């Protein structure tokens, strides 16, 4: 099976707690590609692409996040694959 892609939105206390930096580290450890960013509504959004098991593991990680995060909900939807060679932190949307 080829790579899958998911667009993930993480709700709760997820800004100002190092979520993006920790997400980059987790994604790189899991060998997924994509990006993570804060959104103006207080959520964190991520595009995650890679092997199905690795993407699922990254979404599971998002349910907890780093120390200090208080995740209340994670929404994940299928997304069209894109060309990313790494996992990066991008500007707020």
C-alpha cells in the first residue's frame, strides 16, 4: 500500500506549549512528511503523509501532544497526497 495523507486539527490548550516543535520531532522520528502550524482560532493544524502505520502513529501522538498540552479533540480527514520531503513548522494560518 502506498503513502496516505491526513489533515489533522488539534483542539484544546495546544498553543504556547511547544506543540509544533514537539510535533516536528515526533514526525521526523516516525518518518512522516508534511507540516504543522498554529491557526488563529487557537487550534494546531497538521498535514501528515507517509506509510499508513506511521501516519496513524502520528495522529495517536497528536491526541496527547507534548507535556503542557491539554488536547480535548483531534479531527483527522483524508487529504490528497502532496510532495513533501520532510516535516516542517509553517507560519500561522
